[in-house]
């Protein structure tokens, strides 16, 4: 999730496999984390969020894991589908930031049929 | 229920020209935001409006002004466009900016792709 300038890290997976997208956040005071999906030419779309009093949260086909010790967040997508191809962003927030979101640089997920 | 709408979708400006990007939401949200997204980058907050009648600077406010026209509408103005402002601009809204540890999800519009030559 760190900014990488013009070149997004890319994860390429086979359709049907599980995907894991990682994000390292910067501020140990952050207590709210959110994953967004952005398809080409569209705005970011909410996927799932988690608060710092939890270390795991599950949604439909997605799971977010939070490791506060190493300031690491991951998004797991089960049975990845072609429609999951997009750029995924993590964002962090907390009172230290006035509850504003700070976005990471994004990871491109490519699903091969 | 359209969510967050933005106009225009595309715009090309010459250096020094001015323009206003429009944003409207129909979710009765209190808070609205303007972000910019440069190629291969995450979103950076330009300005936000926690509630009708208030606006505050975000991470990258220089070269921009905003107006919270009413609860629904939040516009972003470039007074004198520069090539460094070439970017995709996203408007977002949320029920509030949060407080006491509660943070609201933000909903994004489709974006305005701006090129300054």
C-alpha cells in the first residue's frame, strides 16, 4: 500500500484462486481501516472496513486481517473472479488525522481466465 | 438514487484558464470531499466540508478553492490552472466526518479527468 509513483504493484491470479492484497500503513495511532476497489475509469467503491479493536472481519468472499503490531493490513478475496480485476486501495484514519482518510498507493489485481 | 454525481467527465484547459468542477449528492450526507488522483497513485485530499457552511483544507489545497453551495452541492474551483493540476478529481460524501472514534464510509463519484496544457 505504500506509494510507488507511476508503477502500481500488480498481483496476477488465476480465476478461482484466492487473492491476498497487502498494505502497510504508516501511523500507529490509526484506528480505522478501509479497503476500496477501483475499476478502470470509475470512482473507488467501498469493499470492507475494520476497526483497531478487531483483527479480522469477513464479508461476502472478502476477509480483512489487521496486524497492529507490524502495522499491516491484508485483503483476502476467495475464489477470485474476472470481475474482481481492479486496483485496490487501503486507507487509514483516526482522531490524529481528524478522521480523514489517508490512502495507500494501490495494488492492481489481474485475474486470468 | 444517483449517489454522487460529478460534471464534467472530461475537461482540457490551457495554462492560466479557470474552471469549476461540480459535485452533487442525493444521500442527505453532511460531509463532502474533493480528492485528486495522479497516475498510479492513491487519492490525496484537497478540501473537505464537514457540514453545510464549513470548509477546511486537506493535504494539497494550494491552487484550489471550494464552495459548499448547500447540503447537496460542493464545487471545486481552479482559478488559474497549471499543468501540475492535470489529474483525475473525485468528489466523495459521507454521513459525517466522525467523532468519538466513529468514522463514516465515504461514497465516491465517477471522477473528472482534467488535462492542463
